[in-house]
C-alpha cells in the first residue's frame, strides 16, 4: 500500500512538473529597425530625413497563464538613433549628421494571443522597459564637398548632457503559426522612449521594428 501511495505521489509530482514546464516558452526575434527622435516643436528643413535604418535582436521568455494570455521578458540589443542632431544644435543645421545609439534593453511584456484559423493566431503585446547605451557615435557627412565623413565616439563622461539610460513603452501586433510545440511568427513593434537623449533638447527615442522569430514551448 505504501509503495502504491509513493508511486501515485511520484506520478502526480511528475505530472505537475510537466504541466508547469509546458507553460513556458523561449525564443528569439530579429530584424529591421527604423529609428528617429521626437524633437518637439523644432522646424525641420523641407527635405529633412530624421530616421536611420538599423537592426535589432532579442531573446524571448514567456509564461502562459492560459491559452490566450501570457507575460514575459524580451532582453535584447537594439540599434537606435536619428539622422540629425537633437534640436539641430539649437537651430543650426550643418551637413548631414547622424546619431547612432546602441542599447541593451529589458522590456517586460504582456501578450494576448487569439486563434484565427487552425494553427494561425494573431497576437498583440504591450509593455514597459529600461535600456542602457553600450556605445554611441556621431557621424557627419559634409554634403556637396570632398571632405570625408567623420565618425566620432560620443564620450558620455565629457558630455553629461547625453543620457546613458532610457525607458519607454512598447506595443506590437503580429501573426504566428504553430507547428507542434514550435511557433514561427512575424511581428511589428513600436517603441516610445520617455526620456530625452539630450538633456537640453527635446530628443526622445522612437523606433519601429519589423522582425521574424521562433519560439518553443517546454
């Protein structure tokens, strides 16, 4: 009798463990990012291009509450920036200057997934996260001249006006396709930074990411 109880108890514990594990999913997403900065009421030149096209890659780890709702984290590396100086240096626009900002980030996300046809689902996510610069550059091209493009590393110690930390809001929409425990997906994600990159100018990070990814349930 004791042997039977022990066997049943062991089986229940194993089933519970499997059930807990089945609620976790991990994966990866990568793709193209279009980034710019919100400059407030600054008047832009008529033909101004304010965005830069860069890359982003993230790891994904989610816990499913039920078949519709889950929450998780998406730590990653994202290249942000802008195609002009924040605030145009107080109104002065010289040449073609880009800020190239490389961040590591940690968003906390909530996800709602709705089946639409067999293995196909549509999902939406929203969240908040922190980001920190790991490297940054200012790249200036002198249009209409033979002068070569200048690329300078931004020194945050000598330029305390530039902020190492950012935080912001995330929102996304996507489609996924399940193949057993595996999932392939396409996702569009928008980021709205809440802190000015340049402390003395309105210069909040903005970004649109279009990526593809893979997740697996365990």
